[in-house]
C-alpha cells in the first residue's frame, strides 16, 4: 500500500474532510478507506466514481486496485458525487458494488454440460434499466436458459434493484460480465453455438430454425443491438406485431423470443 502524508483539515485538491467518517451503505461504498478495503477484500465493484482532477496518493492507490479488477472508472464533478453519496462524506470517491457474485462464461457452459443440454444463453447489449435486467433474468430462469451474459460498459450490473426485479431468479441463474460482447460471441461460436439477434428488421422468428445450441442477443429499447454485435450474429429475428406502436419493452421482447426458442426445442 502506498503511504501518504496526512494533514488535518481539508484536502484542497479534492475538497473533502480528510478524517471524515466512512461507512458501507448497501451497494454504495463511500470514502477512501472503505473503497480500498472493498477492492482488497475481493468484493466485486461494478463502477467507481472519482472526483475529476483528484490525483493524490490514496486515489492513485484506489485506481490501481480498480485496474486489477478491470473496474469501470468514471471521473465526475463534485455535484455528481454528491448525488451518488448517501452519507455526504464520500471523500472524493464512491463505488457501486455488485449485490451478487458474477459467474464466468465457462461456468454457464458447464451448467449446460451438467444438465446434458445444448447451451441456451441470453446475451444483453446495453440494458441499463435494472427492472428490465431483473425481468430478463427471471425469464431466463423460467425458460431454462443456462445463464445470462452482460457487458461491463453501458449496462446495469447486479444491483439490489435488479435482484428484487428478478424475484429471486438471480440466486439460480448465473450472470457473467464480459469486457467485449462481440469477442465473447466469437469464442462461443468455437464451442458450436449459434446466435440470433432481436431486430425489428429481421426475419420473422417463426421462419427461423432456433433449435440447437443457441445464444439470444437482445439490445436496449432505445438503441437496440449495436452494429458490431449484430454483425457477429448468425441471424436476426423479428417479432410479428400488429398494433399501432412499433416496439416492445426489452424484457418483453426477450421473453417472447426466449419462449419461441423453448417451443422449437420442445417441438
């Protein structure tokens, strides 16, 4: 651990009380000591928020610990940190810890092998709403999927809100977090998997062969599946719609497509 000289009063560079109290409140961890110890204890940190321009010793130590875990670091204003803080004593740093431990992609594949089933995995590209992620995890569990894969960037992690929205399914359905979703699809293709991407401009899901080892890729409501991820998929599936609006909630779309895969597997 890097040793730094402590002084009383305020740290002028970072604008906090040096000896202010820190405490862990739920999934929000505030203060330099609390955040450092969270990393060193092995706790999974989804995001780390640091006051922009703050570069003193303790902050550099936290950044080194974050890089070991490949944690996303966001540099934000003092006002933004104040919004994230639950105690008002953040000392220039706030971490958001995962409520549950992430699985690995290999553990998801092992789950399929243990059940002697062809892999069925949901891959989510850019789902930022915790209620949508929780609902999709719940659907994945009920549809018999072996796991869910989410990206580290531009996506919600396993927060307490996600766990609540999953109605407990997060305890039974492994969720893996990966740096590069496109690369993960490439790797899974080497395991014999095929990938279908949810896309309104695609082929009707009823006309596609969705049997076999399958990965279902679903994007956010606003952006859909990103171009790079979509290009890695083998097919694009559209859900036939007859109403007056042109899109479905992401979790609803995931549920419909997941159960078409189930229907074909059972047929």
